C-alpha cells in the first residue's frame, strides 16, 4: 500500500478571521510519487499529537482518520469534488485537515489540499468551498497543476456552461461562464508551463479555477 506522508503548507495567506494554509501542488505530486515508489513500505501514521493540536489556531480544524491521506482520497471523477451539492460534513470527513477563515460578508471558506490521483489528467493543488449562511456552496475555487487539462475542460464546459475566450497569449487558455445572478464570472485559466520535465509531466499546466454557483446547473 502507499506510504502515507504529510503535505506541508508552503505559505500563509491573509484572510478575514485569521491565517489559512496554502497547499503546494508541486509538493503533492512529489508526495504521491514517493508513496508510489514505496508501495511495499509500511504505512506510517499521521502526526497528530495533542501538543500539535493545541498549537493550531481556532480556525484550523483537524480530524484524525486513520490512514486517510491529508490530500483526501483519490477520485475517479473530477465532478465528485467540483460539486455544489457537497456539505460541510462531507468536506470534514473526506479530508483529515481543513483550513477555515476565508470569509467575506456572505460566505465562509473551507480549504483543503487536493490530489485526485496519478493520471496525467488528475489535479494537485488547493481546493476551497465557500458556504453561505444556509451552508450551501456558493463558490468553488482551485489552484494547482495538471498534466492534461482536457478532462477538467470537458467538465466545466458540459456541467457549468464554460466557453473558451481567445487571448493574445499563446500560452494561456481561458474559459468563462457568465451567470446573471452573480457580479463575477466563473473562470478557468490554464497556463502552459515554460518548462515541462519528462520526469514530472504532471505539471504541464498551471490551473486557476473559480466556479460561481449557477442559477440552473447543467447535469453532467
């Protein structure tokens, strides 16, 4: 089985309510690679001592879940995580560590490290769900990398009505969706990496995605 390894937060970002963890896609691909190459190694328990827990700020939540990796369980479908029907309980059960505190006047964010698998089309990075006062997801954001963006593009175009917007930058691919009930648009930006190493093909694209809850969602 894969050897469980903790992913370290690579920075702090300021937000209303306190600091939040920013998860590195590079570190997550490395972590998955290390686990794959150590398939015969014993599973290492996650570090979650009482002393460590006591040092966490009130907005940083941690849930101990046995061998559950900190980046959550792999998924066979990106639609499983880019889904406006998820609940706060689902988020905290799926990921053993959830950072909160990303708040504005109407929503409260729950940020998790995401690693959907080891295929080229899989994603690694930082995923955030923004819930409103009724605990309904109003916005989903993701920042990270992928080796093949076609599955993600197919999802957002089919389910959320994204269409491509041409740019003057040949290394930038932009997809947008306009929803009348929001002041902001949903947007997907795919930035082609300047250098793609054969030893690490999973970082061919830098991904920045923000999906606003549409008034009427298309079912994929």
